[in-house]
């Protein structure tokens, strides 16, 4: 097993191209076509679900058990909620994100036949008109509206432009990559993870290395609304790793460099053995890493368990400051993610018994070695004391 070289330029270019494609949940077809095109360029076959989730395959010695790694191409966004008499639009957020980060965003509004540019603004957006009320207004989705860059002073003007309730609104990513390697943009969650996974696939294929089991890179389209990898697995896949953001912040152990390995999120702990295997791979191959837990977080791999799949699941992340807002990560974190995935693909199943969904106790793992543990000495109370 060896750590394979990762093409950093490929990560950068792929990420910028992904960010340029609008893909709020429910509006993901074009980004699905893009990812399928990248897989075809690499030479990795794939198949799609009805809604566009992608399961690719890099063959190994056996397809039972197989392993999978998943990232999601869908992003946050909004739908038109109400056409207002003043020629503006109220919005319903897609996914969970604060209107604080929506204020000032440049966007594209997609009607049935046209695309219009616009800006999301607070209801009181001008200090010259509202003075200090601009600073005092609440922060919530009822306090913002979309102004499109067309002649639209009334609700009838908007309807003549073809605007309807439910139209999709895609938020501009505005990416910037600095010479120091920092990447700032909206929607790094999870297009940065997608770019890292594609780079890992490229490295595996170009190396010509033989894999012990089938390796399935997967790309989902509904993670931001909680469904994730709930309809893309099959019973041959015994374990799956999610790639997503890790969250630096007060009380968190994540940072914008290296790989963050999640021990637990809001759905509970991730699989003990798979997570420890990833930790050991990082330690053995000098991949910068840290551990963290996320109490307000839900991911693709957790969605698979809720859908009823009996798999070992884990979550790794690239540190992304200001999640679901003005996100920032570092290229080194994405490179580390890709390196770890090339090692994982070479590893084989964590538990050999997982070849079967059901089986005997034989081969079922231990988490601690009971035989080597020394039981603490404990003085038992005299029963007479309770009489």
C-alpha cells in the first residue's frame, strides 16, 4: 500500500468548474452531467439513479464486500415564495442557512424560460432612506427580498417576465484562490469534497494499482435536505465514507488544514472500526489529521443508515470556516482528503466477516481486549451496614 500523488492543479480547476455550475437541491441535472463527464475523462464507468445520484466503479479483486466513498454535488439556494406588490420576491431557503449570509448575495433566478440576475437585500437596505433602522431590523428570511435586474415595479411586471412561485434561485459562489493556498467561496460544501474525490479517482486510475475490492466513488444530489446517500447503495457495499465539511469554531477541534475525522455527529457515533482504520492510515502515512465531533451536523453516510442500510460508516472532512456562509478552506486539506482516499481504496474491508450481511459470531470484532484489561480493585461494603 502506498500514498499516491495528487494533482493539485486538477483539484483547483475542477473545483472552479464545479462552482460555476448552479446546483441548489432540485436543480442539479447540469452538475450531474459535468461530474459524469469528468468520470468519463478519467476512464471510470458509472450509473445513475432516476434523480441523478451517481455510483461509479473502479474494479478490484472482488465486489463482495465492496467499499464506497460519497460526496454531494447539491448546494444551498432558495425558491421564490411570494411575488410581492413592490416588484420584489420573498424567498424560501433550500437547505439550512441563515439569511444573514444571503444579504447582499448576487444570484440567478431561473424561470421556466429565462434566467435573470439579481440581488438579495434586506427589506430596509438603504441608510439614506431608513437611517438607523437598517441596523436594527431582525435577521431572518422574512426580512429579505430578491430584487431582479429587470424593469419590475409591480407583481404584474414580474408575472409578465415569466416569474412564478417556486422558481429556483442560485447563489453566486464568488470563488477566490490565493497564492497562499486558501480557497474562499460559497458552496465549498461540498463541491470541494467532490473535487477531492475526483482527484483521488484520477490518481488511482493513472497509477494502475490493483485494488483488493471494488471501490465505488458516489455523488449524491439531496444531501442538503437530509436524504443524501439513501438510495444509491446495494447489499454488496459493506462500508462507506462520507466526504464533507468539517467546522472550525469555538468548541470544535477542526481546522482548515489536514483531514478531520468525525467521531460522531447529530445522528450518533460513526463506526468504531472504520474510523480507527482511517486514523491508522493517517498515522502510518504521515497525513495531517485531527478528530472532532459535530453536534449540529448530518451527512450522506448517516442518511444511508437512516434509510435502513446495515453498513459501517465514517465521515472525513476538509476544514471549512464559516460553514453555509462565506466558506474558506485550504488546498492542503483537499489534497490530504484525496491522499487518504487513495490509501483507503487499497485497504480492503475493515472486517472480513462483512462479506455477508448476516452470519455467525465467528469473526465479529472486539473493541477492547478483555483478556489484557486489569479489573480495578473494589472493596465491597459489608451487608450488615444496610441492616
